[in-house]
């Protein structure tokens, strides 16, 4: 039924690229706090960098739970499931880090300027699939335009820094009060091309 893989080979990478979306899950450290699961897409925002590394482009949104949790402990799982064709669920467990929005290129994405919030890069430590028999068959109809429309309207009304101000207001802390996106550090790293400094203490 299920299988553990040594690496993301060409066949697995092709299957990943053929899906329509993916999910990421993270958790804060300790026994308390809210776990988070986020749907992500389109699939062009996820890239297989090498047999043990994936990265995805994190876009501006109303929350920043994943970023906050990665800053705290780095734990993450990326999950994909087949809504069309043979059933399958694939999970990529690993350690994630938050990089500048330009750290990895994602060709083919049509985005409004300023929509790129960060890149999340995952060093994958476990690759496993399962049957996926419980995942329904669903037909793909297309991508929703809402995110681009919202970002365009925000910029048109508030000027070129509108999305930066929005992130500073909405993405600075998690719902548990954990530090999330540092807009100042993000802006500096975007200008230099370097990833943001890791706020976690050295082991």
C-alpha cells in the first residue's frame, strides 16, 4: 500500500508537477498553541530543487502561521494528493527555512508586484506515500483570480508600499503571538539577495 522512498527521483518529481495544489502543515513548539495546515497553489509555486530539497513561493496572505512555526522549530510536512487519476497521497517531511522572495525562481507564475512574501525551502528527511483511497475524484476547473485582483486593488488604492504595510500589520505575529514575518529584514534581504537571518538560537 504505502512506500518510503530514498529520494525524490524523476518519476516522483514528475508526479508532483502534475498535481494541481499542495498542503503544508506546521506546529509551534511545546504542548500548547495552534497547529496549522495551509492549502497552497498553483503547483508552479512548488519546485523540486534536488532529490532531497523542495521549495515553494509563499504569497502575501492574512496570516503567517507557517513562517512563525518555522522560525520556532523548523518542522514541516508538505503533502500532495491525487484528485484525478490513480489514488495517491505523498508526504514530504523535513526541516524548513524562510528565505527572501527572490531566493528561488518559479518560472511560469503570473503575479502582481509585491505578492511574493518569502520562499520556504525544505530539506526533506522522509518521503512516503499512501493509498489515497479516501481522496475524492474532482475535476480541475482553473485557478481563482482573487489573490491577484486583491493585490492589484490594494496597490492601486494604497500605493506601491501597500502590501508591505499590510504584511507589517497582519503578518508580524502568529495567532499565538509568536514572531512571524519581519518585514524590515525581508526588505533588506530582498535588496541584497541574501536569506533572512535565522532567529533561532544555535543548537
